[in-house]
C-alpha cells in the first residue's frame, strides 16, 4: 500500500521564487486569485526579497520542509491602527495538486497563526463565486 505524501508547511524563503512562479503559472492556480497570468521568476524574486509590512507567507511542501513547493498562502495584516485586528488571505495550489488537501492544510496553518500568534479577530477572504474549492 502506497502512503500519500506528507504535506509540510513552512515560511516562504527567498529561494522559493522559481517554485512559486511554477505554482502561479498554472491556469487553474492563478485564475482563482487576484494575480495576473504569466508571472516571472524575477517578479517573485523581488516580491520575496521585499515583502510588504504585515505579510506572513507560508508554503506547502511535499514530505519535508525542503521538499517540492506545491502551494502558498499569504496572511496579511493591516498597518492601519483601526484594522490591526483584521487579516486577509490569498492562497494558491499548483494545478496538479488541487483537490488533494493542500489548500486545507495551508488554511489550517494560516488560521492557527492568525489565532495563536497574530491575535487576529477577523479574517477576510475574497473568493470568486465560481470557485468550487
């Protein structure tokens, strides 16, 4: 009996730029986000080198923290003092890994961070009405 691969969550690292480009290059992955199609590795390199204040990004990897990156979730907190208690998220899973529990695992980790470490009271998520995930 073949065991399904273990999904490991960790913080995003600057060296993840090529893997994240591959995740967001998939038509099903980027179409469910607010991202533009055809992301470049250079765009991801710049984004990871200088993330906006309040950005907490996690990646899902196969089998180990150094395994292949198959998804990403960003949990964003506001710098506005009146919205410090609010977070927003965006998530994407590589096309060939959708429907296999990666998104649920990423969401669980991000909500744990929101509840236990960032003291957020509200999470906002923009979802397209035709997103069946």
